């Protein structure tokens, strides 16, 4: 990967960018943001064939952008009711130059969203482990009855 993302209409006035920096003699590469390379409901997050699980991360609230390819527990994104940014603010920040303070605020909000997701994920994992232990006890009890 030579570019992890390319902000269309911000890094360039076009939805794609031509990378001519190749020093190995190959043809230039066309680079597009991930959003344009996968179905819309994946919102730029590719499906990873060898992964057990894919966690999508979005600065935009999952429900507001209809990122339906991911279950709620498989997406880190802001809660629209708790977010300090409106959709208008987020689109402006994604498409226009921003101040250091604004970018720091976005970073800190994303950190908070990720911490919230991690806490929910730990609780979800603990619940699943507890349920698995209970099921195993039931199976063991049934085996004892025979």
C-alpha cells in the first residue's frame, strides 16, 4: 500500500489521483479512496478474506451513513446523540482545511469512541464466555445423567 487513503476533492480536485512516483519503471497507478472501491454500505472498508472479523472505523455515525454491512458491535463510530460534531461539521472537516484545534478535537472524539467500543467489546466477550461456560455445564450435567 503506497497510500492508505486519498481524500477525494480535498487532496485533489478529482475523485482519483494518478501516482507517477514509481521508480521501478511501471506505469503510473490510479489511486482512489476506499469509499469508491467497495459497495456503498461498506463505506470504504474492504472485506478481508483471511480475517476472522473485520472492524469498521468511521468518523461518521454508522446509522446516519447507512453502513449496513457491519453489525453495531463490528463498527467504531460516534453515537450521534453524544457526538460533539454535527454531520455538517464532519463533512466540512473531511473536505476543507481545518485548524490544529479542530483536528485535535476530532482525534480526541475518535479516541473516546474507540474507548467506548473497547469497553462494550470487553463486556460482550465476557457475556459470551459466561454463556459458553453455562452451556458447557449443562452439557456436562446431561452427560452425568447417562
